[in-house]
C-alpha cells in the first residue's frame, strides 16, 4: 500500500510518514495566475470549459506542494440543469433570479442526469486525473442539501437564513420535498464524479452551523444521511461544515469517513468528542495566513500537537483560503505542516 | 424578597414563580411605533435625546409583557468621545470614517468620562427608572472590548475580521493597548449606568465566536476579565456572545453571573458544561418568530424543558429580534414562556 497516495491513506486512518494537507479554494482567487485568467474569462466560462477548469485545478499543485487536488467548480452548478437561472455578478457572488418559493415551483425543479447535464465537470475530472497520473488524488465535491437549499431559497448569500428557515417552519412538507430533490441530484452528481476518476469526495454543508441542533436533526439530518448512504463506498467521503461545535455528533451520525471542522473549536476536543474511528480535517483560521510567518508556523504546530500524530488527521484551513492571502504564506503553511508532522 | 423583580431573582439563581423573559433589541426596528419615530428622527438623534431614548425604551414593555427593560442605545456610542467619527448610514449599518490602523492612531484615542461624555445615556436611564418605579428593572449594556475593537478596526460590520485579526497577529502590543483603552472606557461606561439606576448590565461580545479558542484566550480573555472584575458587584452581570460553543468555558472564566448563548448550542448541554452555579440566558433562534404560532410555542416549550425549571434561567432569543418579525409572534413567545414555565 506504499503506492497509495498519503492523503488517501490518512482518510482511511492508516499511519502516514507525515500529515497530508490541502486547502479549500486552493484553485481560486488567491492565485495571481488564476486572477489573470479571470480577466479573460468569466467565472461560469471557467467552470464550464473543461480545458480551463483543468488548468485552474492544476495551478496550485506544484506551487503549493499540497497532497490532493480539488476539482475547480462551484457548488451551485448542479442547480442550473434543475431549471435555475444562475449568475455570478461581480463582487456580489452568486445571484439566483428564479428562486422557488411555492410548492408548485419546487415540484417543477427538474431531476438531473449528472453525466450528461454536468458533462463538463466529468470531462475536467478525467483530464485532471490523466495529468496527475495517480501521484496525488483528485477530490470531487458537492454542496450538501441544506447549503444548496439555502442558496436556492435566499437567491444568494444570506446572513439570517430567514427565507430558508421560514419554509422549514411554515411548510415542512414542501421543505422536505425540496431536500429530497436536492439529495437525489447530489447523489447522482457525486457518484458521477467518482466514476470519472475522483479519488475522494467532500460534501460541503458550509452553512449547517446556522441551525439549532433540533432543527438540524429534524430538517437536515435525514436528507444528508441519505446522501452519505448512497455515495459510492469506493472512495473516502469528507463531511465538512463550519460553526459545528453544537452539532458535531449529529454530523457524524449523518456520515463521512472524515469530518471537516473550522477553527472555532479545538481540534483535540472535537476529535475526542467524535471518537478516533473517524478521521478529522482542519482547522487553521484562514486569517492566520495574513499574519507573520513565525505565527503561522506556531499555529500549525499547535494544531498538529492537538492531533497528536494520530492516524486520520488531514490538515486544512477551517474554511476557504481568502482572496487576498499572500501566496508565500500559504507555501509557508504547507511546508510547516509537512516538516513539523514528520514521524 | 418577594418585592425584588423576578428577572433579578432569576439572575441570582433564586426560585421564581415562572421563567422571566426579555428580548435583545426589543426596543427597536421590529416595532411599528419605533419605525414611525424613525421617520422623524435619525438613529443617532434618537440615541442622544434622552426624552426620545426613554420613549423608545418603554415602548415594548406593556405591549410585550417582558420582565426587564433595556436602555435604548448603541454599542458604538462610547467610541465617539474617544475621537471616532461614527455614522449610521441607511441600510448599511454603522460606518466609521477614521478607523485607527497604526500605533500612533491607537495611542491618540481618548479616554472618556462616561458620566459627562455620555451624559445623555445616563439621563435616559434615570428617566426610564422613574417611569418603571422598580416594577421591572432596567438593563444597562455595553459592547465588550473585542466586539468594539472589531467595529473600530474594520470600520463597520465584517464577515472575515481580516483587519482585526491581522492587527492581533502582526502587532500584538498595539492590539493589547487598544483592548486596554477600550476596557477602561467600558468599565467607566457600565459603572456610570449602574450609578444612574441600571439594575443589571449586559456585556455584548457578539462577535467573539469568530475566534479560535486559542486566540480568544490570548487576545480577548485578559481584557474582558478585567472588565468583569471592575464592574460594580451590586448588580447582576450578563455575559453574552454568539457562536460560543467552542469557547463556552473560556467565557465563564472571563466572568458573568449569567452567560448568554445563542441557538447554535443545546441549552441543556451548555448549562451542564457551565455548571449550575451560573445563570443562563437564551436561546430561541430569532427566525423561529417568522414561523407559525404552534411552532413558536413548541420551540419555547423545548427550551424550557432543557432548562428543567432550574433557578437561573432567563429566557431570551439567541440574538437580537429581526426587523421584520411580526409583533404578534413576539407576544405569543412571551406569553408562552410565562404560561409554560409556571411552577
């Protein structure tokens, strides 16, 4: 098994020579090379052109020395073939022009065939895998049902999730129908990515931490659980969210070989609560990368110490790398993880 | 002690006939009457005119049937006499035009005499207390050092706290100087409110949940602890923040007779972690009040059940009531708390 990439061995909680590391949004805005490309193409064109998506996915690999690639895509892409009119406006992030708000509108959302409807993602995955030649694995990903539902209902980003939670409370059966439809789409999308060559998948429930534990259990858990049950067991599955200290055990009940946490919880305490028969991913505050290099190294060291070299730790930020992060500091972090974790 | 208002008895963890309730931002935008007044006066004029601030503070008392009043003010008011140019722009919230970013600018921030520099707040407190005649207490409040520092450094609201955390990491001694100055201001401000008649105080560290436990301990805890040590012990002190599941024990180490939590953590679990020699305040998700009345009552009942009728629970939302919340639903909530908690 020495030939299996270190990232995959860590996901399976096997001993590794050092702690593997990758970075959420590593293929994106913080890279100068990416920003140059973005001046020539808009965001959706980059996502939908396999050659370009492949190029962006590979950009950070050599430069940063990370132990996994992640396909360049957006969590909202599967909404388009469902009938949603998606736009990425400058500076404002995603905008949805036809958010469903009634039961007939939810019923009208189309089920998708991921292999056809999102063929550009599958082509990019195949091309990236050809380039990587198995040296490091490619991570596929999707939004989780709740996080996709919240974008869909709010029409974009949100602070208070009023429309999302209002639908839950006022029309639970419509809410559950929407979550069932999204879950089916996600299952189809992720399994197609695995067939195309993704060596691991991550489910981003980025906003699940906005819910009370009770609401998470009632309105989210059964659907996310279905997703994890139906995911191909051939690859490790990472279950990520932020602000999850109040719902950590519920997230584990949902599923995942590795649980991704943010910096708002102590990694040692989180892993103890989860138990050591699951892997853990995280959890440096992305803003640490705006600090001096000594502080970055110290913060990396503290997290590694909390993980105590136990098999199953994958180092990452607690959320995506921020747009203006200095590239040199990201390299410092990756290098520090490898050096300080060497067994 | 039967004459002591029920809210104060609950803060001291004495047995009460029912669970007291008040609502963060109860004197504010969700009230039709308040919005009418806002069409005639801008926000800072309302804050700075004792007659108007008194009127707004009293608005919700009879209508909602709450067990405490809270003085109408803004957590950023103490920044003005420090030399900060504060503006409340329409829709955008607070904007600060001269955020300090260098050590000399932090050194130039003035120390204040709260009784003089914020005399309008003290006058409003005295007027409200005359009206309330001790029937229910008036809560005074201030932002905590970290939350004030973050507004000050970011120049307004923020998502990622990049400027705030960057100062911590890049110039810790300048950060600590700023926190010391803010702590002094806060101590002076809160103790002046108590002398003016406030029967309890709440320290809002609304954004403390954005920090890792390590950063909270290093950059925030010593300063907030100083504030609580210097606060008048004559009145109950409530220590509130959101997203605190990862720093709950550290918040308790800082101080407070009552710890305020949001809905992202189970109240029963939080209280168990804190131990029952401290009170707890919370923790209904404010968005619940957009749902149907049966669901509001059920959610109230679930929280009361988690508190198990233990002395020391004060019912509240987990954060401020949202602008478009229907008034009738707030009344439903208050009434349900009183009815369902009757011993």
